C-alpha cells in the first residue's frame, strides 16, 4: 500500500497523486506501473465470496466499502485498470467518484438516459458538440425527453428562466462551448436549478461537459455541477491514440445509476484503453499548460491578421468583456482551443485549411499535435441550418486545437496558410 496516510495525500497536488493513487505495486509483483489486466473474469476464493460480490453489485446485502464493489467479478462490471483510472479522474476533478466509458458519447448518452425518463425536459446551452446535440434532438426526442435550446454565454441564465416548469429535470452545459468558446456561468445556473427544484419531482441537475477545458483549467463541481462529463479521447488521452469517456458525480446514488446502466448497455472501456488513459493522466498538466502557452501566442497572432474577421479564445478576454468575470471565476487558464472566423465563407476557410502544413486537417482536439477543422462541414454538419445559425456555427468558422509543437513553427504555418486565401 501507499506509504502516505489519507491525511498526507490530502495535501498533495493532482499531478503528484496521478502517478500513484489507487494502485499498490506489491499486489502486482512490485510493478511500479499498473499492468494491463487483460482478463474477462476473476476467480473467487470461495463460493460465498461470489454470492456476496454479486449481491453487492445488485445493491443488496449492505453497501461495499468505498466506491468500488467488495471484489472483482467480471470486466463488464469492474476491472483494476478501470478502477485505477476512475480513482485518478475523480481525484483530478475533486469529486467522489467516476465511471469510465468506451467513448465520450457513451458517457454522455448513458448519463442522460440514467438520469431522465420520458416526459422530462432539459434546458441545453448551445452550441455544444454536434454528436451530443444530434442525440438530444433525435434519439431523446423519440423517447419523450424534450430539450429546450438556449444560447451559451452571458445571456444563458436569463434565457433559461423562460423554460423552467414542473417537468424540468436538468440543465446541460458545455463550457467553454464547442466550437465558439462561449462561457456559461455554472454557479448561476446551479442557483437557478436549486430555486426550481421541487420535493415531488426531485432536484434539477446541472450537467457539465468539461471536455473543452479539461480538469487542469476547470473543475465544474466546485461551482455546482452535479454531473461532469468528458470525452477522455481529448485532453485526458491527449495523444490521438485512444477513445474513451468519463462521467463523474458526488452523489453516489447518482453515480450508481449511471454505472448500473453502463453495465447493462456494455459501454465500459476495455482494460487496455483504461490503462492508456491512466498513463496519459500522468502528463496531463504539463501537456495542457504547454498547449495553452502556445495557443495564447497563436491567438494573438491570428487576432492581428488582416484576413481574420474575429478570434474567440479565452486568453484574449479582458476586463470589461462580457464573459471576463465568468472566466476569472470559473477557469484557471484559457485552454488551447481557438475559434477563428476568417474573412469570407466556406471557400476561404477551406483554402486556409488545405494550405496548412504543420497543423493537421483532422477533427478532435486536445492532443499533442495541432489539429484544425471546419465545424459547419464536419463535426457539426449534422445540425439543421437553423440550429447552426442559432449556435453561431458559421461557414467562416475554423476550429483549431493547438498542440505542443514549437509556437514559432505554428505561427509560421498559420501565416503561410492565410496567405493562400
């Protein structure tokens, strides 16, 4: 076991605990790093153990000690690699528990289905990831769960007030919003949710997709989020070599509902995926900070370029800007996502993207390499023209995820590509 006491661990920083939390080397032949537990099933010492473990899995026979089940059963339910990753993600977020998934959309869709029933209504801050919005407008609507879409940003709280009713079950926020970087005040939304929660219908949940900022720069639970969601493919994985997702909660009943549905639907990650994500958490802070430093320099260059209409990047916010107070309260850094509005439309945006030489033309974000894409034609192409317009996903918008290359090289690439427009 760790030589650190719980009291000592409580004083350590996430980047330190990310290298050891939840793993005892002497349960694995003294291995400093967790091995990959490539097994589908686990042996019980006695039949009575198997009976107890399955009873606890069903919520019977008393609560197991801690977050995890009393014993390992089967890798669809629990596996050491999944549990180590979940422990370290919960630690990073400052939350009580986490549930890992095979993708970000598996985490989001399972969390929504586990917390809503037909007849429920959601208030959704848009824009958000195109897959999430498509799921809400399509699948959830078919099952009688209605979404009211409002604008992310400083107007969100006032807009949300118009849609509260007895059927309101949740407020869904992605902040910063994807792909325009708009910030929504989580604390203000939590206060609004609390004011409209009713004893007969239950609490109105605040659900936050924190993929765009990552746990280094934003921890939504500290501002009132009940459920925090991630595409772990992005900053957490951070190397464009793994797909995963996470849902976190402080209310263990809420987390149990999400985990139980994951177990039924089978949306867990495989042990190797969980191992890769655990490995990546060890370098999360230095990767995120290096990328943010690069992004600041690139955003300042782009904002001054004559062929750029506008740039949305949190590091460019200044006192007096509408979202500056939210940024100061809610984030510890700007992240590395830049929304660039070129002068022109799709044709000009495509010329710019096609001319990039260092930055790769690919979707996704939060990786070591820089990536650029056209949201209206790619990640958000499934939205209706009306939804795109309402969310500000315009034809002149290019989303750039800055990586950890040399900043001067990235600026050179941006400059030469803009000259091709």
